[in-house]
C-alpha cells in the first residue's frame, strides 16, 4: 500500500519557505539595526530634518518679532533660536552622532543662509504704504512715494 503525500507536501513546503523568509528578514533587520552605517544614515536624516525645522522656526520667530535677517544681529538671533530648537528636540541623536552645540550653531547658520540665498532681500520690516493710483501688486516708484508724502498745495 502506498500513501500519496503530494497534496500535503506542497502546502507544507510553502509554509516552510514563508517561515524561513520571515526569519531571515527579522535577522537582517536586527543585524542592520546594530551596524553603524544604517544608524549613521538614520541619524543624519533625523538631524537634517531637525535643522530644517529649526531654520523654519527661526524664520517664523523673525517674522513675529520683526527681526531683519539681513543684518548680523538679526542673523545671530535667528541662529540662537534655531540652535535651541534643534538642541531641545533631538539631544540623543546629536550625542550619538557626536555633533557639538557649536557645530549645531554652524549647521543652522547654513540652513538660515539657504533662506537668504533664495531671497537675499529678505527683511522683516513693515511694507511701504500704498500710493493712490498704483495698481494692486505693483510697487510705486520712490518718486511716487515722495510725492504722496508731500501735501498738495491748495
């Protein structure tokens, strides 16, 4: 008497292959978690995201407090805000990567510099008053502003 096990062997083999693949995936993940290369990439990404967010926070604070980012005092205030933001958000990641607070200052200064590179005229000052007769969206010439400031003779 012969017993045909072929209907059982295929599903059992499929389950075994699936279990082996899952186990290998879990082992590979555990090994990569402990490799410095994988950690360095994750840390770098986390730090870069925090630096971008810090530069955004610095810009937001500059707008709220009307700081001029084109002068050293305004830039220094923005750098301090951004550095404090980054240092408070990801201190463990910075320690693991060996990034010092001085290096954070330099890195956020570079990110804020990118803001200025996009628009070197960035300034947080009140806009000039509109001059009557200037179409919306257009700026009046300095002469038009001067003429608007002088009262008309009656």
